[in-house]
């Protein structure tokens, strides 16, 4: 007795072709080309999610650095001073404070300055 794959194959093909909807030319209509494109796009999407995290961290550091320099401290000194003071705040929150609430950010800068002066 032979096994026929009609419905399984059709389901598999339609799933890939649905994912390839909007691709130009044969990539959006022919299964073999669509499968390659969808697979590759998945790889790029996975890598892109990692790059997005990297980019956001770089943006936060840039924002913190600008605000810290305006307050008279370098980014590295600010982070070092906060670590010495035992302040547990991540870069995302610091960057948000630097943009939205400068008074609170400046209080963190003062904590870091005080700790750095004590250490020297």
C-alpha cells in the first residue's frame, strides 16, 4: 500500500507561500524559490533581533554620555562612580532619566562624583 502526501504537501507549500507573500516575482509564487527566500529571511530576522539589542544599548550609552558630559562627568566615570556607590541602575533606565527627567539624572551624577572624590 502506498502513502499519498497530497494534503500534507499542500499544507506545507501553502504555509511557505503565505510567508513569502509580497516577495517580488517568482519568489512569491513558486514553492522552491519561496522556500529559499523564507528560510533566508528567517535567518536575517534572527540576526536582526540580536543587532537590535546591540543598537539600543549603544543608543542608551550615547544618551547617558551626552547628559553626563553636560553635568561635568565622563560616561565611564559616571558608571564607575555608581558602581562604587553600589547603585544598581541599568543603562536603559539611566538613558530614560537623561532624556525625560534631568534633575533625577543629575542626582545620580552627584552620587557618582561624591564617590569618585572619596576614592581619590
